């Protein structure tokens, strides 16, 4: 009997190229040559350059400043302004002002931003944004002076002024991030039976995380800069060294206060950028 008939020879199904089954020839089914998404290598969120470049630069600057002071001929007034732990005390006070004010900014601005995007409170959004704009549009030194007149000299007035100045970035970014969510995604979440609280916690906020973190990063840097003015209200901080250097015309004291303020601002911005990368949901990354 001839074997040239249209029937497939016995065992012919095993004669196919295995690459057609498992794609091991290096190409995908659509012929683009790209690896399937499930097997594509994920790029690391944080590279070693991101982890090492800025800290190394800051350490080099601080070390150079310290070596300069070791060799400099300082007068008695300069040595008195920089001795007895005054520098470390001012730095610690500045860090405390930044951390405490940022904490209150977060617990005020993010919940308020969530409330202002709910249907019940949506009409109050323009008034709240106008108030936040007023807080940041007011010159920081003028706002602090008004608070000192009202509350008296002390850390409380300084903290309220810093908080009022930094609420706007977090509040506006929270509202913008929640409003930018795709309505079809929210409707789909409701369609599968999720409660409004579940939609907010599991869909809306995760999608808004990148914008919210960008606002927090901006607020952190603002807080470091504004905290230098706390010295005018009796709040301490690195502003004490800066004002002492200016009023006494002692450049070394001014240099120490300025360099430490800039280094702290850059360090805070670097830490916030790492948090922004690490806390971003994987599903929002390109190519994920």
C-alpha cells in the first residue's frame, strides 16, 4: 500500500519541532522576538549608583569641611559658637523639627485629601485648596511672626508655621492622584462586590501612591528649609548657627550652619526618592 495518501504517518505528531511548543527558539508567538512578560527579567528598583553616589558626595563634602576647620585659625568667638556640643544640638533640633512637622503634615493632608475626593465633601475641595494655598503663599517669616504674636515664643509656633507651609504639596498631590484614577477600574472593583472602603484601600490609594509620594518628597525638602527660620521664634535648629554667623560676622559659623542645612536637605531628598521607588506598586512600573 502506498504511503503517499493524505493520512499522517504513525507518530507524525512527534515529528513537530519542539520549539513550536515551548518557544525555546528565542522568539515569541507574535514574531516580535521579545521574551514573554512572565519570563522577562525585572530591572532592580534601586541601582547601586542610586545607593552610593549622593551619600559618597555628602561624606566627601562634610569631611572636607571638617578638615578645613581643623586647620583653620579660629578666634575665641567662633570657637565658642561651635563648641560644647552646640553644633550637634542645633542639628538634632533641626531633625526633630523636620520629622515632627512631616508627621503632622502626613496625618493632616492625606486623610483630608481623601475626604475631599469623596462625593459628600467634594464641594468643600476648592475652599480647602484655597486655604492651603494661602498657607504657602504667605512668606514663611511673616507667618512665623504672626504665630509668635499669637502663641508666644517657642517650638509650638515654629512647628505650626512649618506644617502650614508644607501641607499644600501633599494635599494637592493626594487629590490629583485620586482624581486621576480610571473610573472604569473603580467601577469594575465595585462590580465584583468590593465595599467603598475596600475600593479606596485596595484600588484608589495604591494607584495614587506615586503622586502622593512625590508630594511627600516635596514637603520634606520644604520642611528642612523652613525649619531654619524656627530660630526667629525660639524653636532652635541650624538657623541658630546661620543667624549667629551673620550677626557676628563670623564666616566659619555661617559655613557650618549652611553646609549642614544643605547636606540634610539633600540627604532627606535622597531618602525620600528611595522610598518613592520602593513603595511604588509593581503593577505601575513600565514593563512589569
